[in-house]
């Protein structure tokens, strides 16, 4: 205990210990891997090699980090206000569907410089609208935004299934999926790489969210509501308006992520578009300590793990789903480490 | 389309019989969360606890060939998750929302990973025999009522006593009194010489056991198989039903049966999907009903006063 007591006072020692505790995720996962009859060292080595071994792996990581980062940034704004939006998955789906609808209707008829911004805006608007109901019900009636936003995920999921099966289905295919986006409605790639400009938008949003949180009156208000809603109310802040605003903004970010994923990676929509990024982003926001740059780091870490899992699967035969467990244990041990090292007030 | 089929007796009776069955997993989870929340801890991890309980139940029932061992395994798995939740939220005082969200992703990912790794993904998933129906003599012969309520499996009959025992424990025992005090005025309870943390540990672990059992009953007692995403939001539905039932086990039964009916309608009407009413609308139904159920409940009125707040002896 003496060591921990002393380290609490020293910021460097404190962070080192938090990182050490966080990395307990590896031995815990290792034990499970061992029980399944696989060599854990080999498994982790192949995970790392798959994640960072090639240039292609690194560009795949950046592609996957893009939606995770965007959704995570939106959640930071909501969570800072103590509004627990866990409906990002549905908001992401809504944004993606809004974008592809515009893209399929007008793709090829109007120039890229017009249709791409319109599709992105459509994604933002649809994502925000999907978050409106939980926000309003929370602000006006005090209903749990957690439950309502989560229920909306399932409504979105089946909405997606319907939309790709009937209204937007490509009649030339047997399977329920939309047609491919016209080339003019796709996000261009950067300098011949596989990374699209959505990546740059996501990076720009890191700075945007940092700015909103710390340099605007709105950011101050939402943090005030988050730390003590009744005190904020007393200080003249309109709490209801803050609640609806942060829901709309976090929905907008998830919607933008959905639009960018459709326009930069898939180029069509099918049921598989609902890929669980909205849930992974919850972990990313927590691991990033609700700090935009922390979220940037966490999004890259988690994306790298997912990319590495493919290689691990082929190398040692462990299912890719293992990385989601690793991600959850990383966040759990990070919370444990932070709690143990928390300074006594 | 044979809409008139929907109005036939046989269809309606089997609809409600299935509604009772489908209400059970959610009911168990709701009862578990009521106990947990009455002690002052809000455990958001239900979805994850149900998923890992569903997997453990299925796996053990598959290996042993005995559904009851599977159910026991799912309850024990629930206890372990409850212990973890207690340690995170009570001992370490980690924000209960964050701890719960982590538990959701932990349980879901572990359940799905282990299933894929051990059983593989194939076109025809491995199956076990679900619990057989045990019609109660005489009672099951009552028209309509008999088939709906008294031709269920053994486990379904056990639920009502469980709910009654819980109701009695909460309202008429010393432990129940301490439980409620721990959620209302923990500082007074501590002053009176009771260990608040211990009461909360007990409540969270017992509650989580019921939640895990709910997941296990879905896969072993009912479906006879595990599929990815099998819990499909039932953990979150239970969270809504806790509010709907105003932390009252009796009202929880009504809430769960409403959900079970929506779920049952969804299962049966999918086949009636058409150009006019796509079947996806029916699939959405249970979730929309849940939002509506939440709307009918006055959220803040009956919530335990100290719900969601961690407790330190020093802070008195």
C-alpha cells in the first residue's frame, strides 16, 4: 500500500501504475486462450503483427478508426453532460441510410462537389433526428435516455433491414442490398492510398470537439450541467435545452460516421452495415477519459486490435470476436487502475 | 392473406401461452434488477450478464445433457458477474453507469466469442432439448386458461413462488428492511451498525444471479440453442420494466407479460408480413412497446433516493 500511497501524489508514477493495471487485460485474456488450448504468446504476437506488420494494416486501421473516432467524439459531448446516449448504433445507421438515399437518387446527375457535402449533411441531420426522441423524452419527462436510445437501436436495425429489402433494394441482386454508389458520390482517397478524406474530417473533429468543450459558452454549460444539474439550473443554465442539444450533437456525429462509412468504405448498404461500432465507441469514449485526444488514441488502439484479429484468426485459429473481449477488459482494468490511483480528496 | 386465422381461438390461446413463456427471461432479469436497485446500486450490465448466462447455461446443458445443470450454471455465472459489478461499483466506487456499460460489453463479447470458438458457426447450430411442457392435472383441462397458464414447463411454475418470496423478503423481513434502507438512507443504516457495503454486495450478487438465470432460461429452457445476439435487448427491456413496475415485484410480472405478448405477436405475425405491412414492423414492436411502457411510468416518483450514488462511511 505504501507504494500506491506515494504514487498517488506523483503524476508520472500514477499514470505508469494505471497503465500497468490496464495491461492486466493481457494475462486475463491469456488464461482464457490457454484454457482453449492455444499458446497465448503466439496469439498476442500474431495480433500485433496483423495490426502493425504491414503498411496495408496501418491504412486499414486508419479506415476503421475513422467511424469509431467520430462516434466516440459525439459521445464525449453527451457523457460530459452526464447524458448517457447509448443509441449511437441506431444514429449511425440512420446517418448512413440518409446519405445513401441521396447518393442513389442523385448520384451521377450532379457534380461531386455538390453531392458529397449534401450527403454528409444528410448523414448529420438523420443521425441527429434519430437522437431527438430520447433527448426530448429525457428533457421533458425525465425518461431514461439510456433505455430509450437503446430501444431506438433495434428500431433502426429493423428499419435498415426493411429499407435494403424493399425501397432501396437493387433489383438485379437476389440478396437484400442497395445498388453501388455512383463514383461521383464516393469520398476520394488520399494520395493513392486506401485512406479516404473522411479520415481528415474525423481528425478535424477532434480539434472541433476540444474547442466546443473548452472554449465556448455551450461547452461550459454542458460541463456545468454534467457536474451538477440543479446548481447549473440555479445559475440560469437551461438544463432541458442542454440535454436536447447534446443528444442532437452526439447523434449528429454518429450520423456523420455512418455517412462517411457508406461513402468512403462500403459504397452500398446491406444489413451488415449495422456492425456494432456504436457500442465499441462507448468503450472508446470511456477509455479516452471523455477527452477528444484521448478518444483519438483509444479509437486507433481499438481499430488496430480489430484489424490484427483477422491475422490472428488465420494464424492461430482464434475467433475474431476475442478482440471485443480484450477491448472490454482493457477498459475495465483502466477504470480499476484509475479508481485505485484516484487522489484522496 | 389469412387474416381470419388471427381471430381463431387456437391461435389466440397459443399466442398467450407463448407470451407467458417469453415473459420469463425478462421477468427474472427485472426481479433481479429490482433487488439490486433497491439497495442503491444501478446495475446497467443486465444485457451482458444475460448473454454470458445464456451461453453458460447452453454450454453446460449441452455437455451434461441436463437442462437443470445448465440453469444452475447460468445462475452461478450471474453471481460471478454480480461480484465483479459489486467490486467495481461498491468497493472501488467506479461510476455505476460506466461499470455497468463495461459489464454489458464484457459479457456479450465473452459469450459470443466462446460460443464461436467452442461450437463454431455452422448452418445448423447444435441443439439441446428445451424443458418439456408439464401440464398440471385437472387445471390444464380448464378451457383457454388451462392451456395458457397450466401447460407450461416446470421452470415457469417456479417463477411465481420466486416472485412471491422476493416480495415477502423485501417487505417483511429484516434483511428486506436493511435492503431498502441501504437504497434510501444508507448513512442512517450505517449509523445503526449495519454494514451498507455488505448489504449492497449481497443485493447485487443475488440480483445478478436472477439476471443470469433469465439468460439461461431463454437458451436452455425455451429455445434449446444459442445464437449470437440471442438476448436481443432483453436486458435493457428489463431495465425499463424496473421503472415501469415502480420497483414492485408484482407489477414487474404485469410488465413482463406485456413485453412477452409483444414478443409473441412479433414471432407469430412475422409470417403475415406483406407489401402493406412489412414484417420488420412486427420485429420492432417489443422495443416500441417498451418505450411506451416507460412513458406510462412516472420516472422519478418511486426511485430509491440514493440510487446510483456510491456510499462511503467517511461521508456521513
